[in-house]
């Protein structure tokens, strides 16, 4: 919602001669309570907007997301109560209240899908499906707007998929390696031509049609 949810993965042993030097994002791991506080489509989109575009007021978020400022104000307070957003007083002017994301991303613990509380399981389902919806909408927006970007940016985008034969352990290793590669591009020094780039990652098993 947002920045892409990071799966809750166990640590893999680092190669002795190649320690991981990638910058690590400040990621919030969801538990049952925080998941129930976040699993709402508007809250997830507001949090994503703050993470991707920086601090904003309730009115600015309302205009950006096509909602009323009353709705965004309410949901910002709910996000704050669960520790997802915090005040950004350095941006405030007069009575304006500015908010910023408290973390760079969110990590989803797959055990929440099997929690004993049906409300938690429902929140997990809402959260994951909203993430999928946001990814689909972001991709559709890019495809609809691609011709308005330079040929350099069109050449530097992709929509690809792959089919592999892997064990669960190999799939987990692949996911870790992808995360490490993406994180190695964090915190690069600003240069001319730099834009915000969204990177989606989906990895899941499917049953063969045989």
C-alpha cells in the first residue's frame, strides 16, 4: 500500500566471503493487532502515499485519493494509533497537521492467514487482496501512461514472468536474493534524471495442469 509487503522470511546464512552490504529498509512486521488496524483499503493507500511521496496533510491526501478530508483525517488517526504514521511538525504551518510514515515498508507474517481468530484471518485476506489490487492498478496506470514518458524510461520498464521448477527452499533462496538485489539500489545519491521506480515481486507455486 503501499510500499510492497515484505514476506516474513527466516534469515539465510550469509556467504562468509560476501557479507551483505545492502542498505536495509526500516520495516514494520505485522502482528494480529496491527494487521487489523491496517487492513482497510483507504488506510493502506494513504500509508502507501506517505511512503512513496513523503509527508502530507489530511486535505492533501484527500485530494490525491479522491476522498473527503474527514475520512482521511479519521483514518490517519487510526494509523497513528497503531504506530504506522506519526506527526511531521517540521512541515506544519499554522494549524495544518502534517503526517509521515513511521516505517519504509511492511512485512507480512504468513502465519496470520491461519490465526485462530477469524477476524485476524479476515484482515489477512483483505490485506493481501488489497496489495494485489494496488499492484494491478499501478501496472495498468503505467501501461496507460507509458507513451507520455521518454523512450529511455519506456525501455527501462518491463512486464515479465517466469516459470521455474523449485523446491520451497530454493524458492525462498530466490526471494532473498531478489530482495538483496533491490535493497542494493536503495539510498543512491541523487543524480539528474532520477525518478521514483516501483518494483513488484510475486513468487508463488501453482499446480500443474497434467
